[in-house]
């Protein structure tokens, strides 16, 4: 076998085998086990055939086993894999086991209980459990539990005195109840914790790792570990084998040993060389200048520079009070390279190069290598080697307050995200209109406006580009606050606006039908009741068909949208195959050059209108339904992030706080983390966090993989750019991406009845507390906010 070997004497480090059932909270549990129990954790999945074959040796190499939560029913063999073998261990083979949620239900099912559907599933619900302070609950006090389950273990306790709740019965003589949820009148008593009366098996129905489970829930695991080790000592159980090979303790670095990032000192790939060639033979050097910029906007600069109809990428805070930076990426003919990838045909393209690759996983190291190669490390070189006085003046100095120095700008589609988690893609468009799923331009020339300091950074990675930098600087200095504000009122601007409005008035808008969407909501809830998911982020799309005789000016449309519906993560992308006009309020992920990571998921929306006050919106957003939606995504993102940086480097800085936007109030949380120093061998980078977190959890549901599979089957269409992410990856090591919502997308390869077609995706998180009408209204509100801003 070569993976588990006999050892004498045994290593003293305690270890736990964690069996993952494809859940989206796994890394949170592993982190809790490592932090609170001080044990090494070895993770295997329920469908791991090698682990199944090695099971007996694995058990002899660990001190205990934890069976994780997951979608499905413990009565379905495919949902629990080899777990059932653990309940059939002989007395001499026994090992302490703790089951969580699905693992708990499997324990109960295999010892006499029935697994039944709850009348009202408990997804993202926090309630206080009742216990008697015995066994692993001794000394715990109040136990507030986060529940994520549609099924429950039924011990058939009907009638009889209350003491029956705390004793084994004739139906389940081997199970001793330890805790119950008695707070739910609709479901009645629900078993929350149990132990086997003779074997070292324990479990809990709730999720001890959730951010909203009280400290007592986490301490329960510590108590279990003490009981487990005491049982092993009393019964003479010791480890007789040692883990080696593929069964390594879980750690952040292990996730990436098979796909390491390229070193700055290794031979460059073809893509990196292609991008590097734009700088010629010169050393990489960031040329930049800083100018005061009171009331200067990137939209005005773009037009003054004559780029309104060019390929361009603008990431725009749109004057929103929660935004700070605007970033304008300009393409340079003959220098700018577009890098694209299709998840459908697995084709990577850039310049004249086209190649079929095995998967999207091959793209990430290429991107990182190109960024590393362009890192302006030579900013510290000997000034005497520099060609100009301007170069010598800035040598040794980089614009640290500018978040982007150059690098990749673009988007990653929802379908590309599906590929990263091995979900079968929806059917490919048959009309040849499929556009790239990954689409980035490598930007050499950029302009960054810092609205907090009123400074503009003009930057270039091209050699000897001072002429351009100084020309842009001169233009900035000539733009006064008065001209900036009067721009919208100029005759040319008014004529442009009239032409746009006339074109929109002749367009045809098609929106989803209520009957169809409500039926899909009910289908989602059937899956939730079956235990397949905790939350499903269902979406649909509206379309705007432009008559063949007309052409919609995307830039004019963007200016109108940013004026009518400003948001902190606005964007305008005009790329060869697609135009994107976005007023997204939601940051997906940002990471700084120092490795600080931040997610800002939005779940919970209330439309502004007559009579809707901040106080009323707050009351609605703090309802059980809205908080449950947000909580599930917070726990999911904690899992995604901690899988890279470790649970001890992941924290929640803002939990379910209402924020106000132009047209809606929304419930927002902030999850943060810290990457290790890049100098550490094998240390993950921001790009690893991005890769590990796709597609955005706020657009999928949880558990992510099973939820995405269900949604693909229900929606039966590609989402495309919508529900994906767009933003930048900086050569200095930073990155920032928004979730593509409140966004208009035009596929330039698609024609609707001979004319242009623009699409708007919208949707919401379906939970068991949803109503089909309420979900349809939420989807309509979100699509309507874009359509109203577009049409008015």
C-alpha cells in the first residue's frame, strides 16, 4: 500500500481522520478541530476508493474519526460512501467516532432510528437546545445551535413521561439522547445530540463550527475528544501504524502542492514571454506620476483621451460613498494581449496562439507567472543604469497607495466557476454565440483615481512611456471641477442622451414569467426538503432586443446607469467579444499586496419606496429568513477562505449589517483572512483564494457543488458573465473582484432577430422559509432596478 506504515515507537502527535461528505463547511470544522483539539487532521472524501481500501490501516493510524455533514440522506449509499463500514467494526477494531449532521444521522440510522423529513426544515436557524449537562455536554451551560438540516433522527418517543427523552428505549436501545431542540412547535422535539451506550460513538445534529453557534457548541467537541481519549486509554487502544504518503495532515499548503505557483526565477512559459515581449529588452520598470484631481472622473478622462469607442476596461466606484478608487485600463495596439479561455471546448487563446488544455486549472499558474514576471522588482536598481532623468527621479519609489500598477483586468464567468468545482456545464449555445468564460486583457497603461485623497496616478509598464504619462497629466491639470460638472449638460452630451433614449424606446424587453419562476422556486424547495441543499440561489434573465436598424451605444448606456444607480463596484468593459455595463454593489474578493483578503457577500434585499424607512427595512432584513440566507453564505465563504489561509487566519469582521444603496437596502457581512508571507515555500497567493472560492457562494447556495448541480438542471441555460466575477490582478500582488450582478451584458456574437441583444440576470436565494411569490418579487426588484435605471 505504501500510504500507512507500521512504526515503533509511535509518533506522539494525536490525529483525527475527517470524512468529508462534499459539504461546504468542511474547512470550518477541520479548523475547529485543529484549533481546539490540537490534533492533526487527515481529510478523505466518502468516494475515495483508495481510502476505502486502506480503511483498516487508516483507523489504526488515528486517534479518532469525525464524520462530516453533507447533502443527501444517510439511507442512500452514494451519500455516505464507506461510512457504513465504520458502524460494522468489530470490538477489537473500534475507534472513537463523532458524527455531525449527516454523520450524526448515519449513526442514528444504523442503530435503530428512522430518518424522516422535518415538517419545517431548519436551514440557517439558530435555536437553544435543551440538555442535562451529562456526558460530552457536562458543564456547557446554554447551547445555542446553528442547524442546517431537512431530515432528523426519529427515536419513536411517543407518549410516556418526560424522562423518556433522556433514556434509551426499546426501538433504539443502543442510543442515549443527550440534547434536544424543544423550541419548534411545528416540528416537535428534534434530537440534537446522542451517544452509543456501549461503543465510543457520539454525534450532534447541529453545526458546532458555524459562526452563530455559541461557545458551548465548540466546547462540546473538546469534551468529546477528552471522552474519546479516555475511552482509548481505558480499553488499551493505541495507534499501531503511521500516516505517510497521500494521507498527510490537512494544511493550507497541501492544497497546492500539485499545482505550485511559478517562481520569478524559473524559465517563463510561452504566455509570460509573449506578455514580457511588450516591454522589449528593458528591465521591468513602473513609470508613474501623481496629480491632484479634485472632482476629476474617469468617465471624463476616458472621453478627453479619445477612448470612448476603444477596447477599454473601467472599474468605477461611481461616486458612491462606499467606494474609493476608479481604475481605467487602456489597451495599446500592438502591445496589449487578450487572454481568453473557454470552459466548453477547453481552449486557451492569446495573440496568434490557440491551444486545447486539460482544464481551467492550467490557467491559474500561467496568470500568476505572468504577473510575477512583470513585478517591478527593478525599481530599486542603480540609478546610473536608467535612461532618463524622470526614471532616475522615481527609482526606488512605487506608488504604494495605488491599488493597481498594471496587470490583468477582465472577468471569469459563472460557468468557469462551475468547472473549478467539477460541475457539468449547462448546454452550450448551438448558434456559435458562446463567448469566452475567462477573458482578461494585460494592461500596461492605467489611470487610478483615489477619491479619498483626490489624487490621480498615471502609470505605465511600457519602456520610455513618459510622453504618454505627461500628456495625460497635462490633460488632468486642464480639467477643472466646473468643466467636469458641466460635461453632462453640454449640447453634445444632451444629444447623445436623446439618441440613447430613442434607441431604448424602440427596444423590446422580455422578462421571465411569474408562473415559470414560481414553479422553479417550488422545485428548489423540494430539493431543500429532501436534504440536497440548505439554500439555492435561483436566477433567470431578462433580455433587451435592439431593432436591426439601431445600435445601442454601450458607453452612453454606462454613463446613464452610473448616474441613475451608482454602486461602489461599477464597471464598463468593452472587449472584442463582449460589452459589460455593471452597477454591482457587491465585492466578491479583494486581496492586498500584504496578503489581507476580504469578502463582502450580500444576502437580503429590501426595495426603497414610499413608506419604506430605514427602521422598517432593518426589521425586515433581521427576520429569520433574511438572516438565515446571509448566515449560510457567511459559513460557506469561511470554508472557502480557510481552505487556503487556514481557519486560524480567517475571521468575520461584520456579521449581517444593513447597508443603504441608491434603490435598495441590503444585508451585508464581511469575512476576512490573512495570507502567509509570500517568501514561505509553497505559500498560497491571492490567486489561490480566488480559484478556491469560485463560483461566488452568494450566487450558488450551499453545499456549493450539489447546489450548483441542481441549479444547472433547473435553469437549463448558461449564466455567462452574470453571477461570475470581474476585476483585476495586479503585478504588485493585489487583486479585487466584484460579483457580476445588476449588470447588462451584450454578447457581440449573438444577434436577436437580426439586432443587438442585451441581457440582465437576476435572482435570489431560495430557502425553506421562502414563498414562491416573494422570490419572484425579489427577482423582479433586482432586474427592475437595472431596467428602470436604463429606461428612465
